[in-house]
RNA sequence: GUGGGCGUAGUGUAAUGGUUAACACGCUAGGUUGUGGCCCUGGAGGCGAGGGUUCAAUUCCCUCCGCUCACCCCA
């Protein structure tokens, strides 16, 4: 029986790497543009961190965590998301002593035990950003702008932004109780799955996928009508900032969606999602929001914060769906082809070229035709042909594999060959 | 956890209750003496596993496993 990769994991083969390079490169560039600095946290953490931070009642904690006991008897969990870890690191390393807000990003693997389907796997990757230590709506707008810029810089089109405000804990109780009242009033028209939800997580009835429910949800009480005071001012100010973003980025637009809620416990006020217009069922590309309560929940001092997470697998799916070009990886500058007894000389030449920082690959020791085919298949720029004759005369044949490329005789030494291919490549 | 679809070379497909299971791409060896792509000719490589029906199963039936899509939930 052959070994197979665990369910929900992927081998990212060389041919797919250009896509990954693209999403990582653009993430790094965009983060830098906005002044976000990279943070890496451990791939596993104390299980309690996620139970507390993500919320004990969430599905993530209830049934999706990869948890195990280590040899010391501690309960360890492979991280299912990044925000809790970043906040833990903020508290543990005393980052509140830095000028606030602290802007950080990460790009890393996450783990959730779920049934795989399109756009969802067990080991997946997120690019996430967090702005910690500032409650102003300008920061909300900045995070949203960053998310938008990321998608735009990737080249992805037709993405919509939906946004909502959950308000603060005060207004939320009234809201939820009115919402329950409303849905209980029409419970006989809800599918049974949503009647169950109503008891379990009333907010989630709002974003139900059932058509019958959606119509009822549209007419349900809206959370933005229940927010007041600072939360209300914050929300109004944010909408003004988003309006001005619409002027700066011609493609950018947002839609207030009263049915948008988020699954994680720690969100308050602003929540948002970027989604392709023709999204599949697991189509959310980026999701985020404000999580002012989280620092306190984790035992730190109350610190406002907001962030988002982008699903890299989903972004790549969308890049492919929209058939967007990514830079394909380049082949080596030189493939060394050897004949007869020149094998050792060829290996030495290849090493010398690499030492001189010319990417060089030795062709497999086969017939010349096979070696030439190999060089071609590797997208090599040039081949250096080295047989007994060249070794004897000290002059190698260097051939360009480009369409209509020529062949030259070049003195058989690393410097001459390196100069020759560099001059050639510069043209 | 629940439900649907699907398992034939590395990949994508085809056919068949009965001889060597086909095609394309890919891989590999050649197409005269030391020159790639295009073209031509060879070669290697496969019926997911187990059980049942049958004289005979890749084909029909069952179980399992795997993949996939959807629900739940979420990036």
C-alpha cells in the first residue's frame, strides 16, 4: 500500500508555485505599503488560547481543532486561525509599549479538521493583518482599503465588499432579543435548520443559505438600528471614509449588508467580507472585523483592534478561474551538455559557473539529443557543449536556445562563459 | 457529523461478461558520424481493495477505502 497525503492536505508542486509566489509577494508588498510589519507565531499553541480567544461555543473549538497532548502532558493545538496568537504575542511581548497602533501581518498555515470541499481544506493558508491599539474608524477604513488593494494588486476582478456593524455589547443584547422575537414570530415559515439555529445562534439565521429564510431575514431588525453612542458615531464616520475610498479607487465599492454576521465570538462593531461576484459556496476571499473585546478576554488590558484574514487557497482558485497570468518560474541560465569523457570537466564547469552566480544545471548523462531535449524542457537560456574536442582545444560551444538563437565559440573558462551569457541575456 | 456524484497508465479520456484493455498528452529510446523545439518510429506504465454471482468479472451485485461536490461551518 502506497502512502497518501492526509485528507484535506495538498502537495504544492513546482508547477503551482508561481501562484503561491504571487499571493505571497503581493501580500508582502501591500503590507509594506501600508506600514504593516511581519510577525510569525508558533504553529501550535496552548489549547486554552483558542478555547478562550476563538470562543468555546464556536464550531472551530467544538469540533475543528487539531488538539493533542504532548509528552509533558500539556494540551497543544495546531492553530485554527491567526488572530488569537497575534494577540497573545502582543500581550506576552509587551507590544503595548510600542507606539500605537501596532500594525502587523502574517502569512502562514492554519489547521481545521473539516470535511474538504471546493475552497476548503484542512491545512490552509492565510494572509492576515492586524492593527492593534487604535479604536478610530480611520483604522477600520485602512484595513478595508488594505484588503481591497491586495485583491486589486493580485489582479482579481469583480469582487464585492459587504460590510455591517454588530455594535457593542450593550446594544447587542437588545438587538438579539428583538431579532429572536422577530424570527420566533415567523418560525413556522423557517426551514427546520433555521429553527435550530434560532435556538443555538440567532444571529446566524440572518446569513442562512435557505431562500425562504433570506426573504424573512431581509425584513428582520437590523443591527445598525440598535447601535448608539460611540459605536454609532464610529459607524457613521466609517461610511464617510469608505465613500472617499470609492473616489480614490475607481473599482472600489461597498454594500452595507444587514445580514452579514461573523462566526467568531470576538467580533464587535465593524465586520466585512470580500467575495467574488460569482462566488461558490465557500467563496469568501477575505473576512475580518473589529475585535475590541479580545485582548481583555485573553487577559491583557483592554485594547481595541481590527484585522482581516485572506484565504490564499481561495485567492489562487480565483486567480485560476479568472485565468490571470502569474510569472512562471524561469529556467536555468545554462545547461551543460557533455560528451565522451568530458563528464568530469562538465561537472567542474557547472560548479564553477554556480560559484560565479550563474544558474547552471548539468544535463543527465545520455545521448546528445537527449541532453539537448532535456535542456529545452528545462527552459534553459543556453547550453554549453563540452566534448573531448572542447576540452582539448579549450574552446566551448555556447548555444542560445532562444528562437533563432545562435551558437558561439567561447574560451573554456568560467569567466568568459559567464560574461558571454550575461551579455546575451542583457540584449 | 449528514447527503449526492465518481474511482480504467503520471494526466485527460474510450471500449468490453471471454485472446496482447484503446487513444491523446507526458516519460523514455531512436530517426547514421557531436546540436533542442516540429515531425516519424519503438519502449515502459493501468482496471482503488476485498467479497459474491458466473465455466469466465475491469465489466453485474455488496462492503470497505479514496476522491469530489454540497450541507453544517468557515478563509
